[in-house]
């Protein structure tokens, strides 16, 4: 069975998506097209490049996620200097090692640019904070004077995964040399179900399945944020900006086509996960998807 898939962002917690893929493979469900934000973009790229769930598990089992972090070196190893560098570069980590790993990994399947993938099969969401707009890659690359088919898939993933202040934003220049700062797609849309399924669309070419690293929609909506000080207020404001658009969209009639994977106690940027934690995330994703598929009606 062929479906279109949408994967939400979630940092290292997205290892749970690997388990979801294992469950889908057992049921003979394959993805025709995939859209994803941030870690969801990584998942989608690996799937469309031809990696199986088992192969993706092996990729993460044999590596220490911390090796993807590359802070800028300083002659003054003081916390203040480190934060000063972040202030200037707008990120604690350069992101170069992460992008290099993506390039090397995708090359194992013969994928470098979008021309190496079936046309229209992979779409990633990023946020252009210079121009204040959602960017769908590779579709929107002509806005920056780039040819979509010739653009690096690894670079596009890097753009979609640029967690603000954690990884440095990606600069992309248009035809006039004007730069735009591009950061994590989750800033504007962490779950781009809208890429494939429009509101009130009655007929689809194929079913669309979504995957989120959160409890059920009802639980999300019933969990108001605690606001007792300025820090909590700021966090609540940022989270509202990040999730309100997607929640309003899926609240209509799409929740029945979404696999909710209730990941808890794992932070988005916890790159020091143990092997047991990795295995638990993968198993949670597989179990949640298996249960969902027993009742899913398309």
C-alpha cells in the first residue's frame, strides 16, 4: 500500500520514527511522498534515499550523537566567551559536522542533490526569518535564485534542522547577493500536514499519514501551560507561536490519520542518549504505530 507521509520535528526524540517505520514495513506500507520538518526532514530524506528501518537503526546504533556537535574553538575557555561567540554567530554549534555526516550518509545510497530523488517525493519545511516566511524545500529555492534539482539534500536538511541558538542559522543568498537567515522549520510549522492535505479536500490521490512525537491531540489541548513568571511567559509565547498554526489545522478532521507517539523525559537536544534510551525510543515508535494501524481506516 502506498501513502504520503508527514513527520514532525522533535530533535533526537525522532528516533521513535525509526520504530514507526519498522511497523509500517511489517504491514507492507510504503511512502510515495514525504514531508517533514527538522528531524522529520532527516527521517523523510533517509526513507526516500532508500534506507530501510533496520538500516537507519544501524546508523544510529554505531554512532555517538555528540559527535555531530561542533562548537567554535576559543582561546579563552570561559563560559562567558562561549556565550559571546553564540551572540555573534547566533548559535552554539556550527552545524558543519552535522551536515558532513548527512552528506556522507546519503552518498551511501547515491543521493547528493534533489535530482537523485524521484521528482516531488521529498519536501522539507524551514523558516526564513529575514523575510518572515515558511520555506518549502526544494520548491521555494527559485526565490533565492537556486535550481531545486541541483541543490544539496544535506544542505536542505541542515536548513530545516537549524534549531535557533543551538545550531547557527544557514545563510542563503539570492541572485542579488542579499542574504537570508534560515532556521528550523519548527519555528513556523513543526508538523506540515498542510503540504499534502488541504483543508476540506475531499479526494486524495492516496492516504496521508502523519507522525507526531506527542500525546493525543485531546491531551495536548487539555494541558494549559503554567505561567507564573517572565521565563514561563516567554516559553509559553514561543511554544504558542510554534504550535498554534499546526494544532488549529489538524484539529479539524485530520487527527484520525495521525500517529501520536508519546515521547516523554527526552529533550529535543539531548545528544547524549544512552543505547538503552535509543532502543526505548525506537520501541515506543514501533508499538505506538502498531496499535494505531490496528484501528486505522483509510
